[in-house]
């Protein structure tokens, strides 16, 4: 993942976690998305958020999660595990990820309930807002190479998938607060449709104006089609009394982002010049592909190549297979 892709993933991660961390929005999501055979058995009280994440550290940013404890009408406890997929294409191994995280949830529960006799049910729900339509099987056994007739002896579970793309905008949710957030998530990954979605977003915000600060920040960070003029119009039409405060805050954050980007660019340029100077001293004339690769690299790659340079006797020692391919 490039540095820019990582930043975009973090923006999605922060917003989506904020949305599903709200018990009211989570209750709406659970009520509307789980099968009636499950949702009808749940107590009407709001779900309780369980702090922490079960996603592998290497996948955080691409995947977000929230775990909720709910009460069954019989008085027993159950858990709803929401996994949010930010990738542009569906993850064919999501069932494997779910299995690992469900086991971790049970292990955590076991540590807190040493004298258990039965495990609590954990219902997985996948929320996906990528561009490509979700066409991955919704059960674990689809990943297992089993012979016919073995299924009854193998572990299996199904999971619910909410793919925002194919859902009509007006049907994303009956709950106004949840609907406007899902609408923002849906078009955040659809750059070419963002301007067309402006009126839909404004209409949804007018039904839940208290969501404007959260949604506004997400729009400003993840909607490249929305410039200052578009963002100002949204504020003016939803909460005009907040225009001065919100646009002032937007301007300050833009300046801070600009300073941070400038600092990173300045640091990257310095590292680039230093590495090229060292390469020229050791290898004299450099192939054109080397200079291009170094000039296009991010800070992480430059730092790694600089570390390799110390003991390198060839360009391949520094750039690995890329040097061999270039030959």
C-alpha cells in the first residue's frame, strides 16, 4: 500500500469506526441488517460497545471492526461483530478473517468467564463500501477444499454482508442518522459520482443535522470532488448558523495538512538527494530506471534502500529483483 493509499484508508477507518461506535446507529444497523430470526430475539435495549479491535495490525486501515454485546429476550448474552471492509474490491478471504476474529472474541470472553459451560453466540456482519460489487460467498466452507459429503463434519458459518453499492440511496437505512453516514460512506469510494450525490447528502443531512460536523469532516477529507465552495454550500443549506465556525475550522485543518505535507515532501526531497548522491559516488553513472525509481519513492522506501546501501556491492543488493528485471 502506498503512503497516499494508507492515508485514505485511515480516513475511512476513523469515520466508519465513529459511525458504528454510536450505540444508536449500531442498533439501527443490527435491527435492519440481521435476519429477522435473530433480530426478533434481541432485547430492545441499546447494544453495549466492547472496547478494542480484533483485526490483525497489518490489516488495520483496510479493515475496521466493532464488537457489541446484546441481550437476548431470554436474558442470555450474545455478541454482534461488525467488520468494515474499506478495500475497493471484496476480500475473498473475509470468511477466514472472520473466523480468526470470532475465535479471539471467544478467547477474550473465556478469560473473563472461567467457569463457562456454553459459549455465547457471535453473529458476524460485514459492512462493505468498495466500488466493485460483492460477489464473494457468504459462508466459511466456500474456502475449504472438501469432498462431497464431508460438509456435516466440517466447521461452517454464514455471515451477513451489507454492500452499500447496489442498495438504492433511499433504502440504505430507515434511521436518518445512520442513513446519512452510510450515504457518505457509499460515495466516498465513487469519485465520479460525488457531485451527483451532493443533493442526496444535503437532503439526508437536513433530516439529521446533528450529524453535519462528523459528515462534513469526512467529506472534506475523502471527497476529492468537493472543493471549499461545495462544502460551504452544504453547511449553508444544512446549518447556516454554523458556517463561519465550520469553514474557519476547515481552513485551519487545510493549513495544518498543507504544512504536514510540505514537511514530508521536504524531508523526502532531502532523502532523495542524499541517496542519489551516495549511489553516484559508489556506482558512478546510474541507469535511468534507478533515478526514476528513487525520485518516485516514498520515505519508507528511501529509508530501506539507504539501509541496504551500507553493505551493498551492487544495485541489486539495494533494489532487489527490480535491478535484475531492468537488465
